[in-house]
């Protein structure tokens, strides 16, 4: 694990600079740690919601007890959209406000779960990896679709999985969290293994397809966005 200090967030001037920032920070991603054991400690879901017309973005961070899934703490932040919508560069729109929400927490976030991707990204540096490098926290990405990657449908039972592929390279897993529902797509962000990321996802997705951490963060940021946009 690197001993150098975490870098500060950078807002690029354009797409080319954004890709250059991702390429530079990708070298700091740590992929050789197992991460916290599933069902222990704290897990924090983060999510964002936008009002494009009013140029408002809201981020929410919801901390759960990993064993009981009880909510421990919630925090939100309201900001302005500082970067245009560019596929593959969405982190630059979301991270400033997500960092503000995380900074409002009085507890250590533990493992962070993003509604998005980590190394399952064209430059292997999605939101989960970006956030992990900037905070030093273990982070995973759990997306609702396979982004630009391919996979074979996993088996029908909860816990069945199949590789998420970019050609022959495994960038994540399609994971069945509930029977008779579409899989979610799990990828490592920072400081956790793929096996462990999937174990956490299954622990967090009990009654629903998505992790409970994501569901609660999504509901909170949407509620605050409605209030901020009123």
C-alpha cells in the first residue's frame, strides 16, 4: 500500500485533460488488498442526483452497520455541476459533492459502495476507483448495467455469477443478487478484492436487487434534490 499522501481532487478544463487525470491517478489504484470482511464494520452507500436545468447536484452518503443493515448516520451535500456530461468521465461531475457529503460524516465510512464502476471502465478508472484513490478508503462499484462490457448470463440462483469481460480481460462480475431478476455488475474500485466485493454486495442486497446502501443513498439524495430545486 502506497505511503504517499492522497491527491487532491482536480476539475479538468476539458475532456482531454479529464482522461489525462484518470490515466495519472490510475497508477495509485491498489488491487492487492482483500479489504474488510463482509458483514463486519460499517458500509457507506453514496449516490448523486441532478437537476440539469437548475445546475444542481446533490450527493448523499448513508452509513450502515454491515451486520444488521441498520442506518448509523446520513449526510448530504448540495453543489453545482462543474463538468459536462461525457461518458467515461462522469466522476468529475459527481466526486466534488460526494467528497463534501463524506466529509460531513462523524464516523469513518468503512467500505464505500458506489452506484457505478471501478476498474470496469474504458481506462480502468471509474467513479469507485477515483473515489478510492482520493479518500484512501476501500471502495467497490455496483452498477445496474454492464456499461460497454460483455458477459454470459449467470445461473438463476442468488449468488451465481459470471465474468464481466473486456475482450479476454476480466474487469468485474455479473452477480445474481435475487432469483428471477437481472444481475448487477460488481467491480473493484480500490483496496478490496473482487471476491470480497461480491460477498459484500450479496450481504447488502437481501430483499432487493441493488445493495441496501445504494437504495437508501438514492432515496436520500433524490429527496434533498427535490427540496433544493423547489
